[in-house]
């Protein structure tokens, strides 16, 4: 990293009980722009005492927020959404700087989709069965308590809103730790919440490292729910750390999702869209379709089309409107991604587009890469690469396509392409994953999102996402 530039993003404080203050240890971290390697801002680096203060504030605030009538909570949260919308351009600019996301993607997906998710939470609040009668019982859904929310760097705004949107609608209160790499957008969320009059202590922001701040949150005895998005390894550790207090743990983890192109699919749509799905956000997307499965007979044609699509994509300066792929998030991430490709090639795989050569100087760029001649046990087929890399594998028939898709310890997402919607749906029903898109269908911000297997155990978004932060009480009459 070069030395700090003058910036408008020099944040050094944490938000506790409705007030900004320096962390007890005074820690500050620099935030790097992965497209240039320069420092674009700072963030507080909090410690365990700060977590104690934030959890205490969230506990105090819970007494009021949890019993505030839903309509009143929604009124405050709508004000929050309005103030986020008013910060749209600043949010886009911040995401471009901290993630390296191209400006068009930052606008449409990082910010646009994130605000759609919050809007959907507000719309779906009434769909929750807050009270129902089951025989001789009244069953109530009540706020679960203090939620510790820990999020990753790949879609920072979206990941945070996917959690705290549900928590706040539910009446739970929040202690949030964003990823150290991308904390700046979380500050903007907190600014907007304060401006909207969210009561003190309902949302507390304690940026810092996972090891220190994250673990202090997860092990804190006064936290009721831990909601985590990130890698499977950290998710396992968090589950173990949370177990002694029997905290509820909601995990949104990695993926190795397959896009299945059936023989009757429209290749003109299916192949470019599958490649784009794999490369989205430079492949740093938990739901990326990183495995493309096609009938054996179509492999040569699909490889040609996939290589053409990858080669066509503009990799470059995220601040240009026509850029499709920015850098990956860090030098470490770049080394991880190219390491996967190097080992695959050493094991006999063939690269038909992209590869390990850096396509552009300055930041952590990786060329969109298409790899084939890989077996079902190849590392690059089994492990999450989290970069712009897709593997292409052939299958004999539909049964084998489903078997290959399901031959993964993950189970987050998937795609099915077919000229026959009924056939595509039948295949989707056989996939062991939490989401499947048929023929390039659009993202639905109100539909449950989450994983089977090692992709996690919770669901976010819409009614399901609110329910993660609710308890259930039966009263017999
Ligand atoms: P990560 O290393 O697991 O980190 C995620 C978050 O957890 C960060 O805020 C991190 O803090 C924190 N953390 C790290 N170690 C911790 C610990 N011991 N205790 C508590 N918190 C800890 O993941 P990442 O590298 O940031 O993100 C990439 C991964 O996230 C990929 O595997 C991806 O598939 C997954 N992901 C899943 C979804 C989904 O919805 N299923 C969505 C996006 C990403 P630091 O600030 O120190 O890093
Ligand atoms: Mg990490």
C-alpha cells in the first residue's frame, strides 16, 4: 500500500448507543482500493471492550425496540431507506473504492439490489405470522434479542442489509461487524440510520478484525443470535464458539454452484449468461455458477462460446462506465485465485480463456478464465475459488448432470437452462441447493436465500429473513 491520500472517508469511530466515539484502544485500520493499491479511507479497529459496550447498548435498546408496534418500527425503517436512497451516489462511489466493483455493477447490483432487499423486508413484514391460533394455543412470534451480525467483503452493503434489515424489522437489536477490507459502506448505513431517528442502541457498529471483534461478539453471553456470512471454515468456528451458550447461529457460507445446460437449451443465451454468472463481481459471489455442465456432444461448441464471452469482457478501471470486471478484493485474494488455476493446469486441466497472467497493471486484476479437462474430483471443481474462473464439464444424460451438480459439499445455488420450462423445473427440484434460477430468471429480493450442506443453515431475505431474528411462543388458553 502507498501512504494515505487525502480522503473524505477517514472514519475512525465506532457507533455505540447512538453516539460516535473512538474505540477504547484507539485502533484505526486503512482501507485499500484494490484497483490501485492506494489507501482510500480509514475505519475504526475496535476491541473486546467496545464489543461489551455495544452489546450492553443493544440489550438496553432491545427493551424498547422489541415492543415498539410494528407499524412504528416500519415507519422509522422507511425513513432509513429514504436516507439511504438519498445517499445513492455516495454509496456507489464508496463501493467502487472499497470493493473495486465497476461503477455500473456497483450502481445496479451492489447498491440497487441492496436497497431492493431492504425495501422487500419492509414490504414482507406483514407476511410474517406474528400471531396465530393453533388449536387451543395462541402462537406469537417475538423478537429474538441481541443479534451479532458479521459480514464479508464481497458484497458489503448487500450482505449487511440482508441481515440487519431482517433483524430490525423483527424488533431485534444489532451489533454489526463489517469486513475489515470493506467497512466504509457500513458507516454510511449507520449515518443514515441515525439521521432517520433509529433509537439509540438499536444499531451499533464495531468495525475490527474477525479474530478480535468477531470472536468477542460470538462468545458474548448477552448475544442471542449470531448471523454470519463468510467462509465455511470461519462459520464452523463460530458455531463452536457460540455453542456453550446455545446461541442461535445462522450461517450463510460458500458455494460451488452448477449451471446445467440441457440439450434443448438456447446456447446463445445459456452460455454467455452462465459465464457472466460465474464472473459476476469478479467471481467473488457466494452464489457464482462456477461449474458449467453441458452435454458431452456440446462441449467443443460451448468451450468456444464460453471462451469468446470471457475474452469479450472488459476488465479494467472500475470507474469507467463500460468496465464489466474490476479487480479481485486484495493481493491475497488474487494469489488464492491464480493458485487454483496453476494447480489445475499442473494436474492436466486446459485453460481456454484467461489464465494466470495479470491482464492489467496496478491493482489485483485476474482475467476471466475458462478451464476444462477437469475431473469431478479436481480441486478446482470441488473447492470454492472465489474469483473469475469457471470450469466446463461434460455429462452423458440428465441423470448424470444432476449427479454432478449435487456432487459437492456445498449447496447454495444453481441454474438450469432448457427450452422446456417444465423439464427445467423438474431438474431444479432434484438439485440439493437453496436457490435455482431457470433460464436466467431475475433475482427476487423477497425470496429466501441460503444454503444446503456446507453452504449454511439459515435463510435470509423477505419473510424468512425476518424469521431468523424471531423467537416463537405458544400460549395455551
Ligand atoms: P471470512 O474470512 O469467513 O470472513 C467473513 C467475516 O467473518 C469477516 O467480517 C471476518 O472478519 C469475520 N471473521 C473472520 N474470522 C472470524 C472469527 N474467527 N470469528 C468471528 N468472525 C470472523 O470470509 P471472507 O473471506 O470475508 O468472504 C468470502 C467467503 O464468504 C466465501 O467463502 C463466500 O462464499 C462466503 N460468502 C457467502 C455468502 C452467502 O450468502 N452464502 C455471501 C457472501 C460470501 P475480517 O474483517 O477479519 O475479515
Ligand atoms: Mg477473511
